[in-house]
C-alpha cells in the first residue's frame, strides 16, 4: 500500500519520503540524547515548540510589539 502511494505521487515522492524518515530519526535521537543527560527540560521545551506554542494561547498578556 505504501509503495503504491509513493508510485502514484511520482518521482518527487521518494525524496520527500526519505527526508521525512531522516527528520523523524533526528528528532527521536535528539530527544533521547536530552533524556539521557538527566535534564529533560530542553527536550520538554522542544516538544512544546513542536506543539505550535500552545502555551502562548493561554497567556493573558498582550503583545508588546507594534507594526
């Protein structure tokens, strides 16, 4: 099924799929590195950034910059 989907996507799909696998491997490797260091704070911050800044949506403060 995956091979059929890649074939339907054309030749561009194969490099995109490969880059996705590499990116996922890098994220997993970095998270395991920080967990092994004993300080999970950087790993947790990385996960928070990956969530799209959900903590900023809960903030009650107003933006300070103006265009």
